[in-house]
C-alpha cells in the first residue's frame, strides 16, 4: 500500500508546540579530534566528564572521537596534544549527505523496502513529528498487529514518550508470551538507532501475512517499541540543525545553573554514581548523571513501564561502533549467567559480525547508571546495547546508509525476540562449496532459548533437479540443553548430469510453540570442484589467442586456463581473470600454486593494466616455467614494446608474486617463497591513467594449447580498500593500504602485512590497558603471530618505521 505522504515534495515545517525552555542557546560546534593520550590520560579525561563511550579509534597512545568545543577546551587544559581531523561535523554531514544524494538518486523515495518505510526531511532521518506520524500510519495499515501509540511519560518540556506494541493480539495482555522491549534515541544525536527500529517494525508488520517465521514470532511474543526515549533532545537537534547533523546528546532538563541536560544512560538506579569515571557529577559534562538516581522524567517513565510490563529481553539501541554491549558496565563484573549471555550474543551477531562483550572489553571504559545494568541487575531482563554504524560514519551516516545499516540489524532484532523464550536455531556453514557425486551436509542446531523444548525438530528440504536423493529424516531436538549444540550430517546424492551452481533449500523448523517455518540455506555445487568465480571478477580472452580460456574457483583457489602467443609483443594474446570494478589499483598479491605447461612462452602471473584491450599499457609479473624465470613486464605506451626485467632460476612454483604502486608512476615487483620474506625484482615506469583494472593472467605461447595455472591468496588493494576473496578483509584493513591484520577478529593466529620500506621496522603488542605484551625488531613485509595463549579481548599492534609509529586494533575471539 503506497504511503500518502510527500516528504520530499513539501518542506515540512517543524511544529513545536511544547515549551521552548533552553532553545535560545546556539548549537555548540562538534569536531572530530585525535587526542594523544595514554591509559593514565584516558582516566584523566573521564574524570573531567568527557564522553569517551563512542570513539572512532583508541590505541595505547591516542584516541579519536567527536567532541564539543567545551570538551576540546577541557582536553587542552590537560596539556595533551590534539589534532583536528574534521573541524565542524554538522557542516561536514550536510556536505557529505548532499553529495551522497546526488550519487544515489534512487534512494530519494517515499516508499521502499519494506513497504511503507520512508526517509524523513532531516537529511533522510525522520523528525520527531514524522516518527509519530509513522507510528500512526502503521496502526492504519496494520490495525490488528499494532496498538495505537500510548504515552509512557512526559518530558520536562511536555512531550510524550510514545510506545507501541506489536503482536498478534496487541491490545490483549498475553502474560504467557515473553515480552521484548526495543528502545532508540536515548542519546538524541544517534538517529540511526530510531530509524533502524522503524525499519524493523515496518518489516515484521509487512511480512506477517506471508512469512511463517515472522507470523510465528508475533503469535508467540509481545514486542514493545519506544523509538524515541529522548524527545526533547531530538527536537532540539532538529531545531538547531533542521537538515540533520545535530550533536546534542543529553535530554534538555534545565539544571538551574545555566546548563541543560542529563545523560539518560547514566541516570538509572543500578549503581548510579558508582564512580566519577563511568559518569560525571558535573552538569556541563556530556555524561552528567543527574542530581540523583532516576532524577529524570524519561528515566522514571521507562522504569515504570518496565516495572509494569512482563519483559524477558531488552534492546537499547545506540550508535556507533558495530558492537553489542553486555552488562555490567559499571565495574566490568560478569553477569549472573555469563555462559548463556555470551552464547546468545554470539548468535545475535552471527550475521552482522558485530563484536560483543562488556564495555571495558570492547570500548575500554566503564559506565555507571546504564539502563541495561538496571534492567539486568534489578529486573533480571536479558539486556543488550547494539551500537549501530561504523565509526567513520559518525553519529549521522549519510542517507544511503540508513537502509543497509537497518538491514544488517534485522536478523539480530528478530533473533533477540526469539531468544526471549524457547528457541532453537539451525544452520549450515557459511560459504560452503560442495563437489563430487555425494556429500554429507553437516547441520548444526543450537538451543539459544531459556529452556529445553519438548517437540522441537529440524528437517532438511531441497527441491533441485540436480539432486537424486537426500536424507530428509527428522532431527529431534527434544531435551537439548540450553546453550548446547547438536550436529547431524545429512547425505546428499547428486545426479550424474548435475551442473555447477547454487543449490538452495530449507531447514524446516518446528519449535516449542508448535509453529513450523523454513529457514533458507544454500551452498555452491560443482561436480568437478571448479566453481564459478566470485561476481566481483570476470573472465576475458584478450586478443585472438585461438582456444578460449576459462577461470574457475574452488575453496579459495583460482584455476585459470589460457592460450595465445603471449604478452611480450605489442598486442596481448592471453586469458585474464580481472576485477570488474576498480580504479587506481595500488597493490596486487597472488600465490602461483601450480603451473602445468612448460612450453616456450607459457606464463602465469598477475597484472595491472589500463584497459582490457590488446596492447593496453600494463605492468605484469610472471613465472615462466619454460626457462625457470621470473619476469616483470612493463608496456609504457599503447601498442608499444614490452620491457622485461628477469630473474633467472626463480620461476619455480609455488611462488608468491606482488606488484606495488610507488611514486612517480613506478610499479615495483616482488616475489616470495613463503609470503613473508619478499625480494624486490625491480621497477617499471608505466603511466596508467583511466579504467585501471587488475587480476590474474595466463598465456600458453600457442594458439592450440591451453596453459593451466592455479592461484590462491589473491588480494587487490584500491583506495576503496582490499578486495579479497580468500582472506577475510575487515574494516580496519579497508582503512589502511599498507599495515593490515587478518583475519580480524581471529582465534589468535594473525597474519600481519607490513608496508614496503627501506626503514627499520619493529612491532609491539599491547592489551587494551596499554600493557606491552611483546616486541620484535627487524620485521619486514609480512609476519604471522600465534597469540592463542592470550585471552579473548581487544589488542593493539604498533608498527614502528624509523621515527614513525602507527597502530591497528584487532580482536581475539576464540
């Protein structure tokens, strides 16, 4: 049903009927700042009341965060060195959001996915009035699934704190059904916390009639939503910054001393004011806890609602960090049932890969007076705090990221509702590749609920003509203990004519409430183990090589076949597996595993070229099995001759190859036998200007013979980040072209990629408290560390090159 709303056709004036106490103040400027602070300095900043709970970056020697002008003045008083990264974050949001909208015109719509979801007029975010209208509209569209909005309390400026309930009988108190509370905008500068909830609400309401799992969920849970806990603070931001980008955090209570606002997430009654580090007694502080516990009308409203409502689970949505925070925040105490808490947290973050843990584990700070601590410590409610969004996006992600950020939370929100009662969840491994005539498919089922069920079952269902037969016998989960997993293998037999491609199916799940619904699964199949290459890559024959080449993929290994007379002349004749979209490739690595053709002119390697046309300007690095040479090729003009720098006796495989873009149009070739110690081959100067692409390349030296080579550990780096299908790239890697750690998170085995330099390099390892755990001098290029002896948590690796030092954060999660 199409929405009757004209958000982008009419400029909606902001109607503020509530008292305007304190609105005469001008919005304070906020800046993104790097502060050079060690562990002791960090505590000093907390004692000054500076909010450090949402940092873009923290290392043992500096932090990066978003601070007000007052906070920056306090930081300067300590004498700490600071660097301004973004001077005015509100203005920066307007610039970035305008550019984003121009590049993503398809996102400027008043209806989308799910039906009924709309952007708002505040830089894509709903204003308070628009959010209220959204709640009213949901009631109109789905009158039997959602209540009319009701107020759970009133703010100091007279605004209602609205709540709605979604369930199959929303107006009936079905006390036997577990209740779940979702809240947003506790901090008024975190609008994605509200938008992601509105998206989730629209999704489950629209899916109820067609999705058996959603129907079962709403039939057996009572879901409560308070999308805006802090209306006064949010309206203040839309008043001072009507196009978005307001950074006011607290509520707007008049403190009586010329200051305004209390941090509502420091005002709850459980260990309120435990210390002056986790909250501040100073009214000007961003983390001011208020005059007393539950002093604020918003806190009292939420407390009274929780006290009178049957709740099992609560989600207090915040931003940013892509984290899921657990109690206790006030002193890093473990929860009363740590095993179950972390089991559920691991399930909630399985899809979106959020890090989970207590404040001190994930963020390195404590916070007292948190609502989650009160809900769990006083009310025995399983309380979680999702921190949505990457730090690079600040508190106001551009409009085109609202839907992706909301979608990455859908599975987490739905799973949270399920985990409030009895809940089993089956799954198969991610990124599964299957080959051969038959396969035993492992199905793992975990009990994430609060009790063992009695009639819970899982059954495999596949309908695909390539499957001759499969084991669809029922897996019985009756009596499976909480937090335990049962794994059962189901045999699948493929037909003799089965072809490559994705095979999809379902895990038919029957739960304790008697519902049956499908959980979709899929895996990649190939009869001979040669799978389609990932969609970010494409196979192409360059020139007129004669036989058509091919590219395929299997469990991280690429098999490339190609023919043609070579790439040594003015026009290439070869097969290439190239990156579909790339501009300005700065680094490419691959390991040549095998090379099955030793004819004269047969070559296999990596390349960066200006276009895919024959004779394009390019830089390539090959193994040449016919003469056991390594060859660095450079063609500096279109259809020009190729200059070759060769290394004799080094062409044996397996061999790691690497091309790195240097200064002045130079590209440097390296090789390695272990991927750790690299040897420079030489430089080729090639000016690559437009449509730069990169990939793997094979030529046979013949138009009638295919040359086959296999590669793995393929990684391409562009200014946009690492594009890598065999080693998991993380956000931290994407932000660095040189100093990388993978995988991240890891179980303790990490691979460190270091920049190429003539400077002396050394590394040092620190824990989150700044304690140095190890140091190593004389490292170069690449290093693997076994840190499995260390406990789970956040660590920092420092790279020193001469006098320059840089850091990378990584997680150990075993």
